[in-house]
C-alpha cells in the first residue's frame, strides 16, 4: 500500500437510472477522500452484459457530475490504473482464475443450470438457504481434463473452509463473525469467461490499490468471499466499511416501486444538487441544531469516519424540501437564481422542444402555460375528475396504465421511437386500438385531455418522471374502480 492518503472508489453498475443510494455511497467515499487527503475513483462495473448499456453508463456519469462530485480517475478522465470499465478489463481476469485452480483454492464445476435449479428447489423445500452442494468439488484431475477437452461447459468456483468462521473488523459495525458454512462456493469465472461481480471486484480493488472499501450494508454478507480471495492471492485486504442503507420513514428499503429514487427525478423537479448533497451529507456528520445548511467543503470539514451512525439514513422528503427551499432563498443571488431556473428548464431540452411542439397548437402565446406547463410542473394535480371524461371505464383505464407502466420499464432506449413502438405493442397486447390506449396516458402525463403530442411529451419528461406520474395516476384511478 502506498504511504500517501487512502484510495477509495465508487463502482456503480450501469443497469438503470442512477439511484439516490448510489450517490449517498459516492458522497461518503468522496468526503472520506477529501478529509483524509486521499483519492476518489470511479469504476464502472458492467460485468452484467445483458443489462448494462452505454446509455445507462452515460446517465451514471451525468448524474454523478450533476451532484458536483469529482473523481481523480475514471472511465471519462483516465488514470494510471485503467481501464476503469470492467468490460474493457475482461482479459485481465482469466489468469487469476487459473492461479486459484493451480493453487487448489478453486475448482471446475460442470453442473448444468437444470441440475443447479433442482438442487436449489430441494434445499428450499427442506427449509435450507440455497447454496452449492459441492457436487464437482472432488473431481479427479484426469476427469476434469477429459471433460474440458470434450468441450463440456464449465465455470470456476471458489473453495470455502468447512469449519470455523470468518472474523473481521468493520469500520461501522465493529467486529463481525460469519460462519463459513453459511458462505456459498461462489462462481468466480462464468462459462463465457467473464468474471462474476465478486471476482472482478476484488481483483480490480487490488490492482487499483484501493485501501478502503465503503459500500452499502447489503454487501456485508459477501465480505467472507472477498476476504478469502485476498487471502488466496496473498494480497493485503482493504479496510471494510458498510454503511446503513437508506430507508423510507416506515423503515422499509428505499425502492423505486414506492418512491422516486432516480437522481434524474430530483433534477427534473428542480432540486438543487447542493441541497441534495447537503441532505445526504448530514447522515455522516454530527451537528447542532441550526447548523444544517452546509456546502460540500463544510461537510468534508465536519466529516468523522470514526463516529458513524448505524441507525440508518431515513430519506425524509420533507427535510429535503426544507433544505432545498433554504438553498434557493439563502444561498443564491437573484442572478444565480435566474440562471439556475433557465438551466433547469432547458434540461433535456424540455423548454425548447416543448415550445416547438406548442407552436402549431395555439392562437395566442398566453395559452402556453396552460398547454405546455406540465413539462415543467412538479405535480399536474390529478384527481378522479381528471379521468372522468374518458371513454374507457376506470377498470379499463387502470389496466392500460398498469400495463404501460410495466412495459416501459423494459425499454433500454428512452426516445420517441421506442415509446411509440412500445405503446403500439401494448395496444395490440390489450386488444385495443391505439386511440383508446393513449387518452388515459395523456391525462396521466399532463392532467388534461388536450395537450402536446403524447410520445414526444413522454420522451421530454424522461423515464423517472413518467414512472412517477403513471404511479400517481394508477393510485387515483384505483380509487375510482372501488367506487364504480
């Protein structure tokens, strides 16, 4: 390890809209590096080739930049330990898999997906947590070679000690002990030669000289696998810090099914990045009443990694609103405020594209707020009356909204063409004409039955705002179904 400051990282997977929880963990690492005179690094973990897309990677970079975080090394800025995207590092991992086989710390597994599924089902039926049963653990070397030469598919799995426990110190949780018999014989290298998350993560952290791994507490149970890999390779392990997850006020996990969690949602609604980071940063520091309004530099100054709370971070939207209002009123000059407002309205080209769409639909400019205001509004004021003029019954309207909501989640690209195609497919699936499917969506998006073209409007509003408006619409219409 270098004698200079610590090296920490954030390693998001570009498989969806960047989550506020990712920024919460990123901010912790950033403040840690800033306070300790270290380096903060960004790595993109795209080993899940089926779900990772360049569009989502760009969204991750844009969201993190919007928050005001800056990294010393990353896929966009380069650095001495690149590449900083796992898919570009694929060739690096194979030799490490071979090294573990040679040292006897790993084994080839030829089990088919069908066999593994039957094994898991039997374990579940017996009330046991599903884990690999060691079927291929003791195959003779000659048999392994013969099966490999015959072209049989295989993965590389890690060996796990059979007795005792993995004992380690965590910067938040203190001393932790996890019995080895609860740890699975993890696949390290998949059939296609790509490493699994656990393998790539440890190798990358070592090669990038990461000294402190700070991440969400959901990874705590994986630490034994990671520690074992460090030991098998003979490397020094990092300092572990597992941060309590962000939760809703009712202590349930923050998930997009319940609440908007995408950074793009908060930027679209006009939250200031400084206020959001101020809000998240308060989870990591101790302050007196009245000291809440803090910039990133002030947060770093007050940051104390030895005094972290295990209590959990409650995502209290009222507190965020209060802080955001204070930032707008107290921290911006009138000139700043005007500039920020114009920048916000122009985000995703909502204002300019919205105006272009409006031109052919008005006779006076004064009609613009009524027609296009929904593109900038936080809330379009949906109520049962909003949906009462539709030709579809509340039950049919609800089916349309729910089907569209589920199907839009599957869209990889978010643009007019993709939305158009998806909604036509929904109409076919429901056996309805497109002109029957679109009116409820018009109301859900704009609060009105007369508005701008639907597909263009949805593209401009963005994925996370559309998701939330459909969710609110579904709640309103569901209340009508009960009272039919």
